[in-house]
């Protein structure tokens, strides 16, 4: 027998139920939220930044005003701008000293028209302009750093029209705190009133995913990338496989406005095969990592262009939900990586780390689906819809390569 409560009693009961339900929902939200839930509140980088950085291809000696202008031209003419790339970032070695008032100066031989004119040129292409500095007394290449000049440098960057600042971690002083140092630069950039994406680059040395969410829009989570599949350099450089293993455990700390940065892309620089570059790009997209090309965009091969301009893979990286993918299955060199998408689908990478071809199977239960679910499968590199599946999806994967699919219920 169902008992109907009098209206006043029912109203009081409903209010109590709503209070309890609200508390339960709030608790569930807290428990399910990523560990790093507080993002830098500057309204920027709501999806991972996309662009180009000069360092991987041109280093210190070979970067100059002409190279940067050519990169801006190529970003437009190649179709990269249309695909979502927008930042043109000069890395180390643009600066040469300070004037009597302490203002940072650009190298007049490499940048004869000055940084403001270069930024204006980049902006004239409908792109955004970025620059590099260091939290220490000198940059990694020995140029002037920003320590003690943070507000002065930030104001100069804003006058020049800078939209993106990368700050490195070389030549710091004894006892210098990374969190405190990057907080100073964050505050200095905010004080300019100009929207500037802030990229922290201390190579994951002080676990920035634990503290950098409210400070930077992105932070390097690993040592410097090397143009190789599987290598570990004595100075801390990493190949693609080493970076995958470093990124996997910290997937919960990334999200809109605050991203784990796996370092700039090596696609097209010549140290890996096209299949390895394709896997490299696939996994960076799965990580919701910033996609900062590091090649010579003005002289790309067709294969490099096809990788960097794959809009279906870029769409995975730019998914507005901003969840970082992670490894869900491992059997020796055979791995399955998965990223939850905003439409309820999954991006899945079948990765073969080894030398020999092998069949890799992604089980529905590993990617968060019931085994009975029937789902559509699309290969993002072949640009083909495959037959619908239930329970799992399997593919033959060549050695040192990956297959990337989108699975949609």
C-alpha cells in the first residue's frame, strides 16, 4: 500500500531529500574530478595550444627574422592555419642583452627590424606570436634570463604584441623555488592586461602537475624530446617511448586551461620513419598535449604534411572535454591507449613498441564499455569507416607503429 503524505510533510521531505541529494552529488563531483582541478583563470588555452616552435629544427644558430617570417607564411600556405595551428613561437637566442634601463634587447643582426615588427607580421597573417625567456639569470643558451626582471620583461612583451610566453628553467640560483618563480611571471603577465598564454618549462623536474594548474596554461612534464623512437640521453633527453611512459601516470592532472606538455613535435625532422612519426602524432593527440610543430614548415614532404594536417587526429587532441588519454592494456610491447571524448566515444591507439608486426586487440571493457555494446569504428589514418564491432576491435600493427581509431556507440 502506497501512503500519500500531507502536502506540508511532503514539502519538508522533498527539501530534505534535495539537501541530501545535493550533498551526494557534490561529493561525487569532488571524488570524480581530476586531481588538479584548479586551472589558471586567464580564459586562454581551453583546448591544447597548437602552433610552431623554432627550437627542434633551427636551434640557436639558425633561427632569425627571415626563418620566423617564412614559418608564418608556410603555416598559412600549407593549410596548417586552417587545421588549427595558430602560434609562431621563437625559442632561445633572440635576446642579446639589456639597455641601461634594464630593458631586454633583441639581437640586431638576427632581428634587424625588431620584435615588434616581427610580431606585427605574424599577426598580419591571422596568427599569434610567441617568445621565450628563462626563470634564471641566463637562458639555456646563455642569453639574459628574466630573474629579477619579470615585470619589466612582461611589460615589454605586451608592448611588442606577444601572445605566448615560454619560460625555461636553466641557470637558476641556489634555493630558487620553481613554484614561486613561475608565480611571479604569471602575475607579471597578468599585470600587463594582455591575454598571454603562459608555458612553464621546467622539464617535470619539480612535478609541476602537482602545483602548476593555477599558474600556467601548460607545463612540460618530461625532459627534452629527442628525434628518436626509443632512446635516453645522458642529459635527460627522451625518445617517444620514454615520454609515453612519463605521461601515462599523470593523466588526471590535465584539462581545459592547464595541460601536461609532452614537448614539441619532431614530425618531419628526419630522425624517425614516417610510421614512427605517425604514432608520435597520434599519441600526442591522445594525450590532449599541445601540438607545437618543430619542423621546417617551409620545406615539408608530402608525408610530413599529411601527418601534421590530419584533421581527424587533431580533432581528438582538440576535443573540448579535454581529457588526457592513458594506457589501458599492456602485453609486452603491445599496448592499448584510450581517451574518452565529449560525445561519449573513445579515441583508441593500438601501439606496437617492438620491431615485429603483431595483432593488437582493444577490449571494450578496458575502454569503459560493456562487452555487449555494438559500436562504430573509424580508422583515423585511413579515413575509413570500418564494420561495426561488439566486444573488441583488433588490428594488425606493424613494428614501431600505431593504428588509431575512433569508437562510437
